[in-house]
């Protein structure tokens, strides 16, 4: 059940209607590993930072279950920096700055102790680098999940398609699914994207939940998980990565990749993402209790519980 995670470990500067942050710890792999650590430990991290990245933040990752043997620290270089600003309703976000810095020529090194990888999470990163990680693992993992974003569709489409071809599950948001497929209908988009390689596709719809698609021969299976209506949403940054970390963490912990178990993993990932947005950055993910995670999963179940129409009694 060994889980390897690759992705950005970064400095983020965030602006939401509720406030602004200076540079704080962020990055796709950060959110993924924090979230997955509530299901499996260790989370074997493959990433790169510059020597400006605080030792305290590396320690924080370690204290939360990350194995950092695969985390490179580049002397004299700067860490990846991303800055984003959210609209008033938090539904859209503008990227203000993307400074690749150390990510520009990231050459991922897979420690020998990571070669037992059974579950591989390719977090947001240059698709050519994501592919290198697959190629550098001696045995193909049992399950490869990939997350990506429109940035890579704009600047590295060929690489992106070549990497998508190699994975089992692709996780993207609705806008990205439309951009990648050229289809407006998400069902048509899902069919086209699964023809590119992945047997499963997750389309994230922000505050409207997530869809899980799976195509077996001519049959298309679809599962829908809502997002929990929350009283307080402060900062959606990292929600997608937290979802992905929860999803793959759950699958790795249960070691079951059936469609039915993936449905449970989607609910678990959605529960983890619902915590993430309640505070700025990674803050809410640092001290969760198993009981509150379970209580939130139960809230998800209650949210969509229906009495089958056949047993409803007319008044
Ligand atoms: P999410 O809100 O789930 O889309 O993820 C936000 C995180 O993605 C932030 O912490 C950023 O550091 C990271 N991020 C943003 N753009 C990129 C990029 N082009 N490559 C890798 N990571 C990125």
C-alpha cells in the first residue's frame, strides 16, 4: 500500500474577499500529502524546493506523515511561487503570478525506498516531469492518479496528452475538461478524455461537487458526490489537491480499486476538501481528528440520502 506523491511544494500568496496572505506554504504535493496522511503513512514525497524554503515547513511536512527522502533542496535557487486572487463569490480565481523557479528544470529522483510504490499520485506539475516519475519506477504502480490544470494545457499540450495516456485516473475541473476535450457537455467531454487513456475520470465542480466517470466497454458509469454546503468558506486554494490526496489515500489504505470503493474514496476526498476551504492555506489540514472526518463523511451520506420512490406512501 505504499503511496508516492509528486507535485509542487511551494510558496503561495493568496487574496480572497476575507483577506490576504504573504508567502505561505502551499503547492499541490503539500496539500495532497497532508490530506492523504490521514489515511496512510508515510506519504513518500517527490518534489523540489529552493534553499529559501524554511526548514520549519519541511519539518511540518515530516510531522504530518511525509517521507521527505525524495524532496530535493536546490542550493542558491528559489522555490516555486504562485499567487492567486479570488472573485467575491470565491467561484473563480485569477492567477496573478506563476514563477516556476526550481520547477523549471526539475529532474525527479526516486529513492530506492520508494520503489515499492503501489499507489502513485501525480500532483500538478509539468506533465513531462510527471511522466518521468512513471518511467523511473521499476514496476508500474497498481494505480496511477493524475491531477493537472489549464496552465499545462496552454503551454505543454503534447506532453500532457502523452502523460494522460499512461494513467488510470485523471482528475481535473469542469472548465479544464471542456478545454481538453473541446466539448461543452461534460458527458461528451468525459467520453473523449477517457478515449485518451484513463479508465476513470474525475471532474471537479467546485462548490457543486465532483463527478466520477468510468467506461466499461460501451457502458458509461457515473457517480456524483455533492460538495457540502458550508457556512464559512475562507479560501478554496488547495481544495482540488486535498480532494485528490484524500481520494488516493483512501484507496491506498483500503487497497481496493473497484468502482464502488472509488465512490467511497470520492466521498472521503470531498470531506477532506470541505475542511481545507474553512481556513487560509493548509491551516485546517494540520490538526484534524479522525472523529471529525468520520462525522463529516456521515454528513455527506445524510445530504444525499433518499427514500426510494417505490416505498413512498401517497398521502
Ligand atoms: P488548487 O487550488 O487545488 O488548484 O491548487 C492550488 C495549489 O497549486 C497552490 O498551492 C499552488 O502552489 C499550486 N500551483 C498553482 N499553479 C501551479 C502550477 N502551474 N504547477 C504546479 N503547482 C501549481
